[in-house]
C-alpha cells in the first residue's frame, strides 16, 4: 500500500482513499481508542469523529508518511476531549486519579493472572505516567508522537516513561508487592 | 526473572492485542464520511464564470423569509473565497478581530447566510514569524453561534494556508440562523498546553437582508416502501449553497446503511454531499441546484437496507466453495467440521450481507440445536477481485448437521424507486 499516494488521493477529496488508509491499520486505531474510552461504543464514536476531522484537515498534512502518527494524534485528542466532556479525564488536576478508563470490570479482555498483575501495577502509577507507558509499550508509538498526543514536551514524556518504569520495577522487584501496596503507591 | 519491559510486552499480547476492530467499523466510518459535505475544490482564482443577469426565479412558501437577496446563477459559492463572494455581490462584511493571549489574531472577515447554512469566513494570524501548524489547527475551534432565536451548532469547517506561513484562511459552517437575529455571537476556543480551554466570544451585527433566498423550499408528502417499513420524505430546501432533503423513517430500527439516494433536477444528477440524522429523522444533503429554471425534480432511492426472509432450510450435506443463491444474495457453506464439542460451520457472504442471529440453528439428528458461538468475521479472498467475509458458527451436538435454519438476512438491496417532486413553475 502506497501511503503517500493514498494521502494525496484523500487530499483531493477521495473518501475511499482515506477509509483505506484507516482500515489498513484498523486494529491499532481501535485499540488506541478503546484504551482511552473503555468501551466499544465510545471507541467507535471517537473513531467516527476522527475520520471526519481527518477528512476536513488532511489538506494541511504536508508529509504523506506522517499520516499515521498525525491521525492517531487526532484520535487521542478526540478521545481526551470526549473524556473531558464526560468528566473522566483530569490528568492535570488530579494526578492520582485513575483516569484512563480502559479495562473496567465489564472489559471482556481481562482474564489472565499476569495481565491482572500488570493492571494492578499500572494502577499504581499516576495518570500521566500510565498514559505515556501505555502509549509507548502497548501501542508502540514513538516518543515524539506521544508528546504530540499529550501536548507535553518530549523531555517530559521521556521522563514520565522512565520514572513510570522505575516505579513498576520497584513494585515487582521485591517481595513487598502484593500485600504492601500502600507503601509503594507513595513512591 | 521477567523484566518489566517483558511483562508489559506480555500484557500487550494478552490484552490489547486480543482486541480487534468490530466488523461494523468500516461501515460506520464510511457512513460518517458520507455525512461530511464533499471537499471544496481548492480556491482557484480562475473562476471565470460570468454572472449572468438572469434573475433567480423564486418559488417560495414558508413561515418566514429572509428579506433576502435574489441569487444569480452561474457562480458556485462553495468554491469562492470571501473576497470573491463579495466581488459577486453577495455576503456581508464583518471584519471583527480578537487577540489571543499569545498575540494571535482571529478575524471574522464576513458571512453569508441562506436557508441551509450560515457560513463564516475567517483568518487566524499567528504572531509574525511564527508558522501556523497542524497542531494549531487542532487547538483552535469554533463552537456554536448564538443570537435572537438562534443557537446554531457548528457543522463543518476547513481552510488552508494564507498569504504567509503565519496565516490560516478558513471558513466555518453553522446551522442557519434566524432572520430575526440582529447580532450574533460566535465562540472561538483555544486549548492551551496545560490542558485548559479558553473561550473567546466574538459578537457582530447580522444583516438579514444580505441573506440569500432559496430556489425551492417546500413540504413534501412522498414516501417509499422498503422491506422493513417506509421512508417518508418531508421537506426540501434548495438554497444557493446546497440542497437539503429531510425525512423520517418508519422502520423497526434505525437502518444500518443510509443507502444511496440520488437527486435529479431536469434529469441531471445533482452531486450528493452527505447524509445523517437521528432516529427516526434523516437528512440528505446535495449540491446546490444547477439552475433556477426547473422542470422536474426527482429523488431516486437506488439502494437501501433490505431484508430477505429465508423460508427453506439450507442443506449442509455438501459444503463447498460454490455459492448458494438465496434471494438476491449468495451464501457459501464452506465447511462443516467435527470438533471436540460439536460442529463448526463456516459460512461466507458478501461484506454487507448479515445473517440474522436470532433463532439461528441447525437441524441434526432430528433435533434443532441453536448456535452456541459465532466467531469474528474474517476476509475470504476469492482471488478474482472479490473478497467475501466468513464466520465460524459453532454448535454443541454430536449429531451430524443436516440443515441450517435461519430466519433471513439483512443486505444492501437495490430498490431503484423514484419519486417526483411536484414543481410549481408557474409564477
């Protein structure tokens, strides 16, 4: 698939070309939206909004090869806006708020022991660290894209990730993990 | 011992990577795109059309009217910049600016109004030397437009680079405003890096006498019967910027596909630009009428959601990659395989043909066994340019399946039904 060619087509107003670009990576978009929104319905709504924005704004995309990071940034922005509207996303006001809505109890993708562990571990990070780590390690996004998505400087993102990783390491490092969470949360 | 990176990797594999986009995603996205008005062509200055002096013929009824300018044909308002709109003698200048905290200046240049849209032309100038970036475009936005009897939602917006790297020139459409409004307030918003949003109201006078009249604005009482009910067409407004047909569905549920409806004026198709709606209402949007000299207006429902009832059991005796024609569509019973818990049946179909899941069952050994699980859909490439979609249907039975029992399927059905809108062309 020639991304640049499809982007040019989309810039000329070809809706199918735009749809083709998205569908080629549909799972990645969906997973990203789901991580934020926490349910299929809201994830799909966010993606609908995203594709409309992409269509309206694709003229401004100068490098075709940047399409995927650009469009995912728009998706994340949209998710954050929707969450703000629902009052569920306050990464700045309340650092301890477990605001990434993903993986709630009705999430069908949560079954095994080890992922629950990871879930518990991640829940001990603050919202910003957790978001950055999920974007980096779960969604495989580059640092710069994460910075664009979250509106934070690149250096801040790097430090959030490294501090988050350190915190996670501290948690699995010792035998304290499991029955002594309260102490570690304060790190 | 596992490192945290490995644990994260494992977590990713076991949770997020198990998630797949729902099968209806593509349809949802396509429909969303269809609702967006088609892109304006680039603002090419070679709009060499000369406005002829043929006065627009105005056929109007309605509760209220814009005092209104008559509209002259041969120009396409949707391709013009505001300066060009003014050159043609339309639109209202506003020329109001606000300055944001960082020195960025937002200017409302002017507006045009008709029965279908309120369009605002604007520029955003970043401080000298600072380029306007994609990120700026995401940070800035317009929210609703308010005024007397007016609370118009934002519909769409777009634009492109201006004279310098610092400038963005755009236009933004809102729902139409009341002709009784004398001042209007639009809210410009800016997201700051710290996640806060600032709102800046911009108020300006609205001169309703500069709004443009519609070519046609009338109630309809037409309907088309479809498999699961009726589509009613209630209203048409052909304004200088676009044509909108409104209606409502009388269906068991809001249709999965909005289908394809075409509009013909004097036998010539008028381009479609979008569709949308909220249950049970729908709205179809088309380009502006090409002329005011109207002899006929036809709406043709080319396709729409259909339902085919299946009365006969479908034999499972000889699965193969050869299709079975049922109604207008084809199904493929690709395989019937014994598993540890029963039988798996793989059925393929066109992408937009959906077997009804309620009561889906098989007949095996004299019993009727309901389906126990249905897999995600997967593409099946026929290698002849066609890609079908297949799913595995599992049944808990030790008996060999004989027949598939299914109520019917939903699909995109060709209707090709035409309704003609009466034209009162005698002034």
